[in-house]
C-alpha cells in the first residue's frame, strides 16, 4: 500500500518547514535517496531525499505551503508494490498553495476536504507546539478556540489559521470572537503589481516583525578610527592572499574584536526568557550575507577561539556558499550574536533590527575619510561608525557603550608585528 512521506525534523529547534520546490511530479519514478523535494527552513534550502524507491503518487502540500514537522507531504508507492497500469493519469497536486494535508478520509475524487474545528463538538483540540507558542505570545485564551476555524488535517488548527484570526481580532480583546469581515485592501493603481512573497522573504518578514514587536530596541553608536588597520591591510593584503589563500577583510578583524568583547561582556551574548536571562555558553557569530532574495545569516561557530586568518577563511567560505545557495542547516543554526555590514552598500549610520531571539546585533558602516582632531591638529582619518542595537530587557545603555568601546579600543589599538595580522 502507498506510504506517506512526512516533513522531517531538520534541526532541534525547527518545528515546521516550507515546501520550496518539488523535484518530482506525480507519476514520476523515484530512486532511493534521490532528491525529492526542496524544503526551506531557518532561511536555508535543504534537499530532502526519498527514503525508498517507488513512484510518487500524490503531492499533499504544494510549493509554498508551510507545515509542522511530522505532517504528511506526499505519498509514494514503494517499488515492490507499485502496480499502476501504464498510461494511468497521475494524481494532481493540491490546488491551493500553502494548504495543509487533509483529513484521513478521502472523497471519491481523491481529495481530502478539511473539517472545521467546530465540527467536532466535545472533542479535545490538539494543538501543535508552533500554534501553542503563537497563542501564548498573543494571549489567546481557550475560550477563543471556538472562533478559530481549523483548516488542517481533521480540522486541526494551523499557524496560518491563528494568524488569520489575529488579523481580524479586535485590538485589546481577550476571548472575543473575530470581526465579521476583514478590511478590504485598497484597489491597486494603474501601474501597481503584486509580487508574491518567496518563502525566504516571508521568513524574514515574520522574524523582523516579531523582533520589533517583542524586543524593546535601544541603540548605541561610536566612531572608530581604522586608519592604522586600513593602511596595514592595504600594504599586506597581496602577501596575505598569496600565503593564506584568502582576502583578510576588515570584517574578520571586527568579528575577532567583537568576539573578545563578548567574552568580557557575556550578557551581550545572551537571550531574554520569561524565567531570566540565558547566557550562552558558546560564542557563535552570525555574519549577514546579502543574496538576491534577501539576507541570510551563516554562523561561525566558536568564533572566540579562532584567529583572524581562520575567521577570514570561514567567513569567505560561508559567504560563497550562501550566494550559491549551498548552505546546510548546520551552517545557519546556533547563532548567539550577529554582525550586519550595510557599510558595503554605502550606509554611514545604521539602526539594525535584532536577530530574534538574540540580545543584540552589531552593525559596521562604510569606512569614510573624515577630518579628525589629532592633538592640536586636524588630520584626515579612516573612520567607521560602529553601531549596536540591543534588547533593553537584557542590559542597559552603560553596558552597550562599554561593549562598543571595548571593540573600538581593540581596532584602534592595532599593533601588528611585521606583516602578521593583529590578534
């Protein structure tokens, strides 16, 4: 008999996945371990192989659909059991994008119509961890469950159902029924066009909105005089490239200095929880990389234990894989602190959004030649703004400025030995 393929657990903290692209169509033969579907989770694409050989009989979740771990996403008839007659029409993929797999009972045409949660009076409502967390965040009480119509399997309430309910929920209400009608969006103008969200863009939108909604952001900025570091790098970058096989960027020096600062200020390398501030045991440094579809943050693990050369090599490798779409889930997991570099695009002062649930994010802006008072004279120096957005629940402005000053002093106190990179 046919066997269901389910959304796998792609990481300890991963609760759901989005179907990015089906690599096979219904009716196609599938070899064991052959890539079957591209799953997007935590802003990275993962090709999921087929666990056995057979024929893909049915796609249960269309491209763009998001489902929780363990949900059936396709049906494969194993090779030994495949007995479809030649020329038999393949099963059609789901009509609705983003639909969840439906109830076990099939209709005559093979569909699985969802049943609303209210159609099962007296039955216990089963909620996934994702839905429970969303309800807790928005203080949705048990009394409001009857107002949420479940579109999932057997009337199960999905994350999308809760989001739709929140969009119509009266502000400040607790336990109230949703509004009767949703606001009508303004009609598009003559030259307007709607560009659908990609899975990555949707993930970024959800995370950035959550960060601004839940984290009280505060900011600090310092000027850093990078003249000595810039001159030393320009003088020796060709030799470094020949000897180390990598271009040692200013970013590598910043990551090294910031990693040292995180060791001195562990509260910056932390996460706020209802029970207290969770200090992270490792310094796993996320470095933002711009790609055509948005921003992705590969993670340099144990950054405080690595030299500038090692950091430069790993950052270069991760950045290249990010642009090629070859990052693994491990590459983007476990980050405890993040660096964003809008300066590469010319920004001179930035106020970034914290990478939830971290406590802070560091921003490096463009290095600009500026007149600076040096002693009793005016000199032209290479100056960069270094900014920190931080969670004011975790620490205060005094700590933020001490942290930034710690980084500033390291970068300005650059003292290389010959052509060897400092620290």
